[in-house]
C-alpha cells in the first residue's frame, strides 16, 4: 500500500512541475528504492539510474540531447560513483558535514564539464555555494509539502504558515545572489566534447566502479586528465593528428572560435565556407584573414569574386602568389548548380598556397553539393547568433581591448539592455567606453546612462506591463518609443513577430510538451523564453487574433498608408490577456 501511495504522490508532484527530466529521474529512482525495500532486496543505485534513464528516453528519445537531462544524470552518476571515496577523504570532518561536503563535491564534478561546454563558464564558488545552500533544500521541500497538505483541510492555517517555506526560499535566494555577486564567482572557459569525455573517464577511474584494477586506477585517472587537457590545448591546431581527427569527426560544423585561432596560427589551407546570421563577427573573421597577408603585396594576393563561375574560381585559385607564400580568393556567392559538380571535384586539389573562402550571407543551404562537401570535411564555419552568455563574454573581452575596466556582471548588463547582436553591442560598448574615458571602470550606472536599450528589449518591457494588466505603464512605454523615433510600423511588425512566436509555443503547449521541450524545439534564447511565458496567458484563438491585428497594421506600410498612432495603441490594449 505504501509503495502504491508513493507512486500516486510522486506522479502528482511530477505533473504539477510539468514533468522535468530531473524530477522524473529522482521519482523513478525513489520508487526503485522503495520497491527494493518492500521486496526485501538490496537497492543498487547505478541500476536505478539506468532504469530511470530508460523510462525517460522511452517517453521522449530527444531528451538525451536536453541540457537538463545531461546535467541531472551527470550529477547523480558522479554521486553514486564517488560519494564513498570522497567521504573517506573527508573523514577528518564530522560524518554529517563530511557527507554533505562530499555530496556537493560529487555533484559539482558531475556537472562541471557540461557547464563549461554548454555555458562557457566555470562556477569558481559553485562548490562553496552548494555546500552552503544544499542543506536547506530538504527543509524548504518538506515545509512546502506540509503547507500544501494543510491547505487541503485548513486553507486559513496554510496561508498563515506559508511564510516558513517562503522565508527559507528567500534565504537561499539571497545567499545565492550574494555569492554570485562576487567578482570572481564565475570565470569564462572552454572545453571540447572529447575533453569532457576524458574528464568523466578520470572520475570513473577512481570511483567505486573502477574501469581498471585498483592498483592502476590513479594512473588511469592521471592519463585521462592529461588527455582532456590535450584535447583542449590542441583544438583547432595541427599539433596532434589523432586529437584533431577525433574532434573534427565529432563536430559537423567548425565553430567560429576555432576558425579565428586557425587564422592566428596560419594553419588554414584549402577551402572554407563562412555562413550564419552573425554578420559582424563573420565580417571580422574575413577582415582578420585578409589582414594576415603581407601588407606590401596584399592587393596582389587577394582576389574577391562578387559573382563567379567554377572556371573563374579555379583560375583564381591556380594563380601563383606574387612575392608571397599565400594567396586568398574570396567568393561572395556560390556558383550555379550546373558548376557545382565541377567545383566540388576540384576542391580537394586546391594548391597549398591558395586559401579559398566562400563568404555566404545568412545561413547556407546545406543541401547544396559544395556546402555538403565542405561540411563533410569540417570546413563549414558556423557564425550563429550569439547566446546571452556568449555575447556577455564578447563584451567582456572587447572591453579589455578598448582599455576600460569591466566586470562580468557589467558585461551581462550591457547585453540585457542592447541585446545579443554583436554589431549593436560593439557600437554601444564603444560609446560607453568614450563616456567613462579609456582606462576607467565601466560601471553599471554608467552603462544604464549611456547604453541605448534595443527595440526588442523595450518592446518586451512594454509587453510585460500589458501581460501583468498594467495598461497605463504599457501605453506610456509605447508612447516613449514613438517619441524616441521608433516607427509605428516597426513596433507593430515586432509585435506580430512576438505573437507568431507565441503561436508556435502555444502549439507545442497544446500538444502536452513541457517548458524544457518547447524551448529545445523553438530555441532556448531570451525571445523564445518570453514567447513561452506569454503563450501560457493566451488561448490559441486569442494569439491568432492578435497576430492578425498587428500584421494588418504593419501591412499598411506596404499599402503606403499611415495609420493613426491610436490604431496601434488600441491594438496593444486589445492584446492584453483576458482574466480567466
């Protein structure tokens, strides 16, 4: 009876939380433990982990590629393998403290490689934060559950007692914020997928389930860590053929950072295609590449083909460099399909002295023969739009180049105001550097004073007002945008785009997908997160109606008609979600 009751309670809890991977994993493992106890059998934690993974992947095979899934299982696997060895190492501490510290260490080791890979950061104080905050989690959970149960019978009493979990949650939040505000709390870093693998192999080597004999486990751990460092050190270079070959095999696209490093080392040879939506960085890469040519003979050894056929490209590539070691040929367009086969067959035979660059505006059509051929050789360089943390990292590094002192928190603040478009960030950062003066610190106050908030950010702020029922604040924000020079058409067009994104999110929500899966399908970025949150407030019919209203206003520009500003104002008031 106890076991079946647990099933009902855990299922209900998962349903309330929208079935996140981490909670499903914990629930299945708990049920396995309870079943083992009821059956009089020993519970094997690795088996419980494996069974929970099977359950999740049977329900949703794509969960394997979810960051939440990987982080959750990474943490719990390391806890199951390293908890006892780490606790023994901390035996000089009282047992409860040693166990709590070991739990934090193991969880951190399980998530650290993935955190560095996905987010490009190392939580320097993460271990300290976990040790401080984790002991409070059971109290928050139990108090919240108790208040909910009391609320079923005595709502008034539950309301009076709700301050307990709220207070504990507030303490945890404040502690986390205080730790994260420390200047060195988070540091930028990078790691390759194969380096991640070897870090985990190092942990396995010294675990309770070693991959080698006990006498050799520390040697295996050291060898794995050395391999991880090697993969990080030689990524994008020719220093280790094996490492590079494996890394190229793993990745379908070359990332832009590897391309920049290859420019500096002079290791680029053959043909490459530069594509992606981040045009500013793509232009910077091309500029850096052409600047690597000797200045005296650059004009003679650089040939730019605006539109060329296969024969023109081959002829340019076969031309010998003039008083130099290298020649660069840049094609601003891809050749016609009729020339594709001829050029594709030529690409492997490009002379060593020639570097051929296809510079593609926007995303490349990866079905084209030339693009497929370059992708197969890991020569398709992807300049995808920057994620928030990538943009913040760029701002931080660019601030140093502009000779201003900038903290990582300040860099994130600039991104929150100006967005992730690097061209915009470059303009705003240069303006901010001039504002405070070179050699001075770029403070949060200075950033707020001189950095122009992007239209996207301002519209999202206006949208937040409207969604929360603050019509006056929303309309005030709209009128301020108009007075600052923003057009009615631009605002209407962006609102139509917002509701179109909401419609996509709403479609997935109606299919029963949880937040994590929706964002994985739509793009885990700030606009998509805002669209998901907003979509929860509307029905599908309401979203379509509002989308059409804003589309009609935006269409007036095509019809060369000028709508009254009140037309859009009324549409904004109309789009406020109805109380349910």
